[in-house]
């Protein structure tokens, strides 16, 4: 093996923060003076907020509303507080097993929800807690699930990676496996004649999975209304993207599928890109590949300190210069939509909501032994008999 190592090509060196697009969270500019805060107003995104592949980039001029911006701010704060609570509960050994947090990536989950419709479908990998809440779940339901309690969204039997709602198909633990499932969901929506979009999310670490490319091929072959979303947080577990992928422009990897690269740290850009993607696929243009360039502050999972393959200075620099919540806060204050004190009150409300949910989740009992045999199927879809729960159920006559 030592002799083989001598012939191994040298790793391609890429600057530590080489970016295809800019990822600052506060570069959107107000176009005109806001005369009436109850009405929509226009802002302009930074010219390097998007890059496209075989399609046009979205317009840089975006219409936004005061109430919507404040709601997005509150939701991002709440999602971060929820993930911070999960972090504390895990360190207190109240949560066991796998646990992947999305602190730093809030503009993706919240921006996605504000750009789609309730009837659209979403499926993602194991960094799924914010998506589960935004798609109709509850903070109490997520925390209780992490604690393994009956009040959990999967009744305490799914854990961190397996949380669902009628329009959110999980949390999936197998790397990349959710992508072909997402293609299947999109196929079902097209078969049923529904004018809905399916968003199948995966990470840069899963982008080299064979099943991902197989799903791309089928989606393009059948022109499915699927948006394949790569959350590129620059590291697949502890491996920088440049060490695992020969092409790190993930939005170009769909072959004949058009692609869009997005500043995933600016929630206005994120929401606008999602609206563009939804319109693209629901108007019969076939699938679209979208890449959010984002960043996670913590490790890959709770077992990863996140500092062995990157420096603490790098993480701190991202927190201080490109944080999505601080970026939206700056917009709101500079545009005169709310004062610093009003935003601090929203922060306090988010913390109180999460704290209450945590306490309620802790009070929920653990699942009963008899519940091992239940919830195999979604309620109302059960077959008349079950097989395989124990050896005697192998056959049914």
C-alpha cells in the first residue's frame, strides 16, 4: 500500500473559501422608500446571488412584505432555538443515538417553506428537524421524538432521522436514498394530475451516490415535477467537498436537467429561488436541480466536534459575517420595519416557545411494549392483516 501511495495524484488544492457565488446574508438592497408598510415593496438581490445551468436565472428584483419578513425572522429564530435545545438535551444524555443539527442552515428550511404551497411535497435526509416543523409538525413533537416519548411525531419510535407529516416524507437515514423516493413521489403527483412540486433534498456528501444519478435520469426521462435540492454546506461529514467531488458545481451535475445555484445564506434569495423552481416544474418544464450554498456551524452529528477538519476561526468567521438570521435582522432594522427591541421580543418569544415545548416533551411517557406492533402503516392505510412481526406471522391463509 505504501508503494501505491507514491503514485497517488496530489489532491487538488482549492482556496479554503472559494465560492462560486457570494454567500453573504445581508447584501440585498431596498429599491425605493417604503411609503406604506402594509403593502408589498421591492428589493434587489446581489447580482451574484444566483448562477444557472441551461436555464435563465431568476430576476434580482423581488417583492416582499413586512409581515412575511417578520414571520420568517421569528421562524428562523425558533428553528435555531429548537436545534440548540436538542444539542443541550443530547449533551445531558437525554437524547441518544444519531442526531444531526442544522444550526446555520435556517435560511434553507424556512426559505423553502415560504416559497412553496401546503400541497407540495418535501423529502430530505437526516438533518430534518426544521423541515418537519415547517411542514406541519410541532416543536414538541420533534423534541419528544428525539427523547423517545409517546408525544413524538413518530410516537417515540423513529428518532431524529424518521419524522414525518402528510406532506413531509422524512427524515431518511440512508445516505442519498431519499432522492429516488422523491422522484417516485413526483411521479405519483404527475400520475394523479396534481399541479404540485416535489422537493427532494440531499447533501453534497450524498451527491456522488449512484441512486442520485439514477433518479435524475428517470426524472428527466419522464419530465417529472421534481426539484432536486443539494444543500451544499461544504463538508460531507468531515470531508471537504473538493476532496470527494471532481465537480463541486452541484447544480450542473444533472446532465440534461437545468440547474440553479443559490446563495443559501440570504433567506430572501432562498425563498425567491424556491418560487422560481416551483413555477418551473409545475408548468411542465420537467425537473430542476437546485444547489443551496450554505454552512453548518456544528459538526456533522453530535459525535463530531466539527473542528478537526476546519478551524474554529473559519466557523467563527461564518457566524460573524454570513449568519442568515443576523442578515435578515439587518434588513428589517435598516428598512425601518421593526426596531431592535421589537426583534428582541421575537427572540424571547421563540425561546419561550421552545422552552415550553421541551418541558412538555419531557413529561410525555415512553412508548409501551404493546406499541412495538403498531404504526407499521400510516393510520387508515393498514392492510387487513400483518406479516413478519414475529415468526408465526410469516404466512396468512
